[in-house]
C-alpha cells in the first residue's frame, strides 16, 4: 500500500514455485487491490528468469516480488536486479519520465540462511526487504 496505487501490476512467483499465499492471493488484500501477474518455473522446476524479463516488458509492473514459502533452490537476487535494470533501461518510460519498478524481497523463510551466509543475500539489490521475527527467531509476530 505504501509503494503502489490501486490496480498497479505486481509480478511475483507463481504458487507452483512455492510463493507466499499472502502475496497476491484473492483472499488477501494484495490480490483484491492489485493486478497480480506470476512468473513461472522452467522445465527443471527452477525460477524462469527469462519469464521474468518477458513479463516485465509485457505488463510493466510497478513491483517485482521475490521470496517463497516453499522454494528449495537459491533465488538469484542479483540476476533479478540486473533484469529489472536492463528492462528499465530499454523500456520503462511513462509519460516521458523514466521510472524503475520496485524490487521487493520477502525473505521470511530464508532469513536464517541469509544471516548464516548459506543463501545469497538480497541486500544491495532489493529496494524493500521484509522478514518476520516469529519464523526466524521463534519470537513474537512482527516485521
């Protein structure tokens, strides 16, 4: 709500890729207020980075999401960041003004792995990074 206008497009992983149900599901406000487009898996079940690029060009989303509840592979945040910048440089003009879509990573399920250096970090690539305390630290709910 802080970053987008109602009916803006969001590009996020498909639920087949283990995406968070709270991101874009029709029972959640994000699925009701925004137009949600998903990127898919390739033939090996991994994130299809070409699909991200294709859909960035086709839909011009204002927000690109990465992060999942149940994706068992590394997410290449740097690669997504580079795709966003490449497409932005080629394509993202709106009423004569260049804008860059926001890149958001929800790392709630991998925060411990990122902190331990066992998973690539989204820091330095994502504009917004969210996590939780109750999943990682087994503490109270909070962002």
